[in-house]
């Protein structure tokens, strides 16, 4: 048995098979372009596709989660519609004669730096939303498919981190628990994960990928994860869960 410790953000006791979500990011390279205007067109087209996708996702999420929990996707639409964001991307393409996808990534980094200078955790946590939006736009620029989260059905989800849009996609997957290496309580992704009413543990300072396919029990009350728990530990955890429910 191996014990992993983190921070509890949603109580409960769950047991199940671990599925590690590999956060695949598109590899973006910088290259020079002779004519910036085709790159601007690529950005504008990808932005339009991303907005349409967000609107569909908001409609689906509203039906599954309710409009209040789906509002995060509206805030992502606001970021995409923000004139300053688009102007920065276009200016970067024009001024530096670079490809559209790199300009989007660079702009997202600059936005994130500005937010991180804030002394407020809530504002700093919005960097996740900037990353989420920029990855969506880049995916459309490069013509890549959406992530397939269907394999996570009925699995305890382990991941390095989760983006808000990924949490929305998990709403109907019967996930018994969520364990993350990174994350802060004030982030949209963690707040939405809490509302799934399953144990949530964040800040596990360990590589989680090696646990894929193994059995785990998650103690969401104390922020502890047990990999391949023994019988004594399992009985103890179920007792804790039962006792807490009664109280």
C-alpha cells in the first residue's frame, strides 16, 4: 500500500480503478511569415469556431449542470470576445511577422503574467481560464480534435491538472473521485469539481501517472489517497465515511 497526501477540498470516501488523464497540449512552434494577413485570417477563423463550440458546450452544460455551474463557459466567451485579447494577438502577428498559433500562446502568457501580479488568489486563478481559451483557439488553428474523455467513465480521475472545460465534460461520466497534482481552491476547475459531490483532493506532490489502472481509495475528508489499500485500511475508511454521514 502506498499513501499519497494532498489537500482535501471535498469530503467523502470512494474506491475505484484509477484512470490517469494525460493533459495533452498541442506543441506550438514559432516561425516567421512573410505575409501576416493569412495568419490573421487563420486566427479569426479559429476564434469563430471556438466561440461556436463554447456556445454549444454552454448549452449542453446548462442541461447537465444547470446554468449557474455552466457560467464558466460564458466567461470563456467573454475572453474570446475581448477586443484587447484579439488586438494583442493581431498586433503580435503583424509586428513580429509570426504564425497565428504562437501569437495566441504568447498573448495568453502575457495576460497570465498580468493576472499573477495581483495579490488576490481569485484573480490569479483566472490564469486557468486564459490557458483554457488559448488552447481551444490553438486547437482550431491547427485542426486538432477535442480530447476524448469517454475512457474515464466510472474511474477515479488522476491528473496533473484540470481545465474548467474538462470538468464540464466530466459531469456525466460518474467519476467517483478526483485527485490532482496541481490546483488551488479558488480556481474555476476545482470549484466545479467540488460541485460534482465526489471526494476531491488537490496538491498531491507526486507523479500520478504510475497509478494508472491500479485500485485506489480516496479520503476526501483528510486529503489522503491510498493506492492498493489493504483490508484494514479499507474497513477503516468505510467506517469513517459512514460515521461522517451519520453525524
